C-alpha cells in the first residue's frame, strides 16, 4: 500500500464531508481515471466541480463504487454458507449468516469453515482470556465468543483494531463500510455475546506496551490477524508472546503467501517457531482458499524470544 493511499485512508476515515477528486479516487482505487470520470459524469450521482475538477462527497462514495464496479464488470464476492450454519437458530449463528451476506465481508473476514475451526478450538482448550489482534468487522470475534458460550465459560474475547473505515482496495476490499466498530458492536449485541466481548479501538502496539492496564491475567489464546506486513506481524508476536501463559495457544492466520499474498506469519513460523523446542506447531489447511492457519502451543518460555521481544522497537 502506497504512502499516498495510506494518507487518503486516514483522511477518509476521519472526515465526514470530505470531497474526493477523480485524481484522489485514482490513487485510492487504482482504477483508470477515465473510468472514474465517466461514472462521475454519466451517472446521477451528486458531485461538485471546483476549478474544472470533478469531486464527490464521502457520503456518496458507496453509490459511486457500486456503479464503478458494475461498469468494470467487477463483482462482489461472498462465502458459501454451510447448511449447518444456515440451520442453526442460535443468535450468534443467525448474526454470522447476515454478516456473511455483506459486501465487505469476503474475502477479508475469515470464512465459515475457518470460523467453525476457531470455535471448536476454543471449545476444546477452554481459554479464559482470548486476545484478538485484528477484528475487522467482528466475524472472527463472534466465532471466538461463540466457542466460549458453548462451553459455558465466563471468559472474555478482547478484540483490538484501529477500526478505520473499510474502503475498496482491490483485489481484497471491494465493499465499503463506515464505522466498522459500530458495526461490530451491533453484531455482537445481536449475537447476544456482548457480555463476553470487549473492543479496543487502539493500535496493537499501544495495547502491547500497556498490557497490564487492559488485562489482569495472562493470555490463554492469542489470535493474530492484524497488520499483515512482516514488521507489523513480527511486532505483534513479540509484544504479546511474553504474556501468553505456558500451555496457552497462539493462532496465526494467513500463513500461506502463495494464496493470501502476505509473507508475515510465514516469516514468524519459519524464523522462530520451527527452530524453537519451546513450541508445538500445527499448520491447518483452510477452505475455500488455503490461506492457512497455524496453531501454536507455548510449551515453555523461550529466553531468546523474550530477549528479542524487549528489542521489538529496533525492527526485525
């Protein structure tokens, strides 16, 4: 992601009435400027002209995206919902089915198959404190909390994310959502799991450096699915690994670069986990696309990693 795109995302997330020119949209969407101008001029979308440049309001962005994708033949993607999930009448299952029908859910949220695996894993290891790095819209959060509910646990899912607006960034983000934190909170409420979920609209670094202000007990289950750069994932792992209890679990999502396009969890696995006798490692194939998951059990403290964790800020 370019620096310009990151800046646009930040501006886009923080301002309600901001205007975007065709040049801004080109930088953001990586779509030909001629295609953008064509939609802005030919469709009945509210727009403004300033010094000969066509602008669109943030509030009209969703309609613009729908028209642009239609003209370019770009379709939204949806996960296939398994019959057992469709037929389940539990509020968490009903809520998940609705969430999987939203345009921004696929492919960035975990699939139903991956979610079912996470729920089953929680049911089996019975963690008390779950920490999730990377909530997105709350799909994985609900799967994790549903596992706690199923076994009658009083445990909590602590979910950390910046919760920036979700805007289209091909090839993954195709839908658009303002205020994903509000969406996640409403979804958790509808799933009747709000008593087992706490959201933190914060950078994971801030939480990791002040972990004792947020958690009074060790982490039993750490799910890392946040910053997908090598440096970001490395820092998350090093920040939170020391706070995982011995015998606790660390789950990494997107471990197969060939399919997911990210190298970060693979780097952690190959560089640190496989070389250490202090971990058990199980790599899981995932459907419908093999982005992959790694289930790591912490067998003992690794003094080398503990030392590295103290040097996180100096880089990899």
